[in-house]
């Protein structure tokens, strides 16, 4: 499985590979392996046909999350266009982290703010490119860098969206202005884990400085998180009034991503959200 150049890179940094790599869960896009070396266990992500810039962007995202000093994130050891090598975090039982611990960590992450929405580099949401051009306005960033690229992709696949222009025009009124928060950006349960030391961990991020409600919306979309994290979150960083009513607005982005990746099963939900607000 390991090419000679990759094996040499691992050997020179971590010592000799001790056993054949073991596949790890999470290889929907890339292949993910647990590699035993004389240094210890490391995680290797590879792809036979790498997406341009995916691994360097993921490395930057993980490093940015780590600097927030909130969640446990795997340390990045090496990254290139062809592979990403990271710290292996031994998993623990999910029930070790309660809702209040998760809420505190998430609010702490979101309190890392920036003057502009976006990021100084682009990245990916799943296997789809995610543009992070910077904007001063929350609604403008969400429309220009999140919704429109996905709608354009879907339209090119043959989907139609009646009422879309009216819907997009209303977002400037519906979306509140508050500081752009550092968000994980793809916060479903598969990108969340608990370490053996009972630490909440984030992996596979799609980071940006954006509305913090996006992370909450993605968490609510598919579930799988400890309950009662919102009260603890609000104690640290109170949410803007009517945030619950805006959850479908933010979920729209993630549903569009699923529409473009997985097909028409997500179309009716997209249209339902549009119709709700026009």
C-alpha cells in the first residue's frame, strides 16, 4: 500500500513501519490508515487521485482549530498534495463527554472571531471545493461563497429552483450581523469523536470565519451529539435571538452539498426551505 517515496518519508520522520497499515473509519473520500511505527501510531490519509490542495487545506484547518485551544484536534505532522500524516488519537466512549462539556468547547471555539467573513485560503466541503473569499457582510458571504456555488452546480446538473431570486434577496434581512466566528464548517457526528481521555475532538474540518449558527445547524441536521449542549453554550456565548428559526437557512447549504454529491433525494428538502422563506 505504501509507495517507496511515502514509506521513506515516514521512515525518516517516525522510524520504521512496524506492520502493514490498518484501514480506519472515515475513508469516504480518501483512504485513511493507522500506521504503526517505531515512533508510535500515526494516521495517514492518501488518495490515488488527490484533490488539488485538499490535504494542505485540511492541515491549515486543523492547525487553526488547535490554536483556539478548545477541542482536541490531531496534530499535523506532514502534509503534501499526495498525503496527510497526523497524530493518532485513541478513541474513547462517546458518553464520556456530556452536553455541557461539548457546549462549552463549541462556544469557546466560536468566540474566536475575525473582522471579515471567509478565510485567507479555500478548502473543501466533502469532495466539493469551498470558496472562502472574504466579505464584510454575513449574508453576502453566505450567498456568494456558500449558496450560489452550490446552486450553480445543481442547475448545471439539471435542477430548477423556483423562487430562488426572491429567497436570496431576503437573506440580508433574515441573517443577523455579528462577528464572524471560527467554525468547524462540517460538524456532523462523523467529524466529531471523544478521546480515551474524555476530550471532545474535531476532525476533517471545513473551517472558515462565518456565522456560528452554521455549526449548530449542521449538528442538528443529522444528530448524534450529546443532548443539552445549548444551555451550556449560551452561558459562555449567548446566541442571537431567533437563532432556532434560522437553522433551516444554514442547513440549506449542507443539503445542497448533499444534493450535488448524492443526487435527487435531497431536492425536495431544498425546495421546502426556499418556499418557507419566500
